[in-house]
C-alpha cells in the first residue's frame, strides 16, 4: 500500500532504456512504487504525495518529452525530496535544466539531477549503434543507475544550471515540430495488422484499421512502434529500408504494454 514514506518513481520510456533503469531504481530503493507517466497523465487529478519522488525520462532534442513536461506542469506535488534522471544517447543537453525550470515555476526545488547514458534509440536519424558500442553503453547505463540509486537513497543534493538557452531553443523547436512530424511515420506492405504498435504506443497515437496503423498528432516520436514492430513494417522519413532496430535487450514489448495501462 502506498504511504507518504514510500518513494515514488514516475517514468516515460519508448524503447525500454528508461523503463529498465526505473525498475532497477525501484529494486535498489526497496520499497519504491513505479508509475508510467503515460498512464498517470490520463488521470483527472494528478496528486503526488511522497517522501521522495523521482522523475525518469529520455532526452528528446536536448529537452524533456512533451508528455513529461505536461505531467510536471500538471501534477500537484508534495514531496520532501525531488529527483530527476535523464537517459540519453549522446548528450542530454539542458533536459535537467528544463525540469528544474518547470518545477521552479511551481516554487518546487530539484534536489538531485542525474544523467544516465544509454543506447541511442533515434535510429531513423543515427542508425543502430554497433554491438560493441551498445555493450559499452549498456554497462554505463547499469553503473550510472546504480550510482543514482545510491545518491537518491542517501537523499544527496546537487545542483543543475537552469539557464541553458541553446538547449531551450532546440527543445522548443522540437515541441513545435513534433505533431508536424507524424506524417513521416509510414507502414509498409510487410504490416500484418497485428496491433502491437497500437498497444505499445505510450501516447495513444496509433489507431488500428484492418490495413494497419494510422498515426495521430499526439505522437511523442518515442520510436517504440518502429523499433518493436515484429515485421519491421514501420519506417520514418527517409530511413533506409535495411536499417536495423533497437530496444533495450532486457525489455520486451509485453513489459512495456504496462505503460499504456492496456
Ligand atoms: C525524438 C528523440 C530525440 C532524442 N534526442 C536526444 C538528445 O537530444 N540527446 C541524446 O543524448 N539522446 C537523444 N535521444 C536518444 C534517447 O534519449 C535515448 O536513446 C534514450 O535512452 C531512450 O530512452 P527510452 O528507451 O526509455 O525511450 C533522442 C531520441 C528520440 C527518439
Ligand atoms: S506492429 Fe508492425 S505488423 Fe503489427 S500492426 Fe503495427 S506496423 Fe503492422
Ligand atoms: S506513434 Fe510510435 S513514435 Fe509516436 S508515440 Fe506512438 S509509439 Fe511512439
């Protein structure tokens, strides 16, 4: 049962990197509860009452995913200790600064901000990282998750700059472009209309038709559908047909269905 003294972990994840770290964090903190932001955001009232609240999310264009930002803006938060952890492929830019600013506008502090290196998942742009790079980054992810768990467990405080003008600009451009990019997702003739993409989509942005998925503007660009499709039947933009796919090797599509509350 949830009590004020139970730490709460709120996460958003497309391809499982953040989900993996959130689960590890919960194990390490012992009595922590884990909540998918994609499900919580649909509640009519968002009320967080906890000894400690930890927000975990991937970096998107040097900022936070739009859904995570909305969640932080909307939630009524009563917690003695607040932490944010960003999972990223190359550089998280000002993602943590963005969280600090959003919380700051609500007169809330950010006690601890941490970075968790992970495998890059924006494969239509960057391609799939080589096996040895993935192995190295998976090890870095495990180590950084462990370190962050230790810091949060002992209620460590650190500081993060809130002034990151270049990142703020890139993040704002991404927020503007995001709903306009949905038409770049295309299903190919390989689609069997199995429905997995619609179930895994954390934004509820896929409508199933007998022919296959139709993508809606609510898309967060998380890349889950493209990477988990068992037929590799989803493409994005000018992605080459032989481009590989990635998701965290220890996170299955079934585990992520949880995200949608389906
Ligand atoms: C739309 C989009 C934008 C991204 N932007 C960044 C970025 O600015 N910096 C970065 O280091 N990684 C970026 N990434 C990579 C992800 O942050 C990284 O792979 C993360 O671990 C994915 O987490 P997930 O598997 O929980 O979704 C981006 C990925 C996507 C899909
Ligand atoms: S997961 Fe792939 S095969 Fe299944 S409906 Fe979606 S696009 Fe089609
Ligand atoms: S449509 Fe695909 S990329 Fe967009 S939010 Fe849903 S799963 Fe993610």
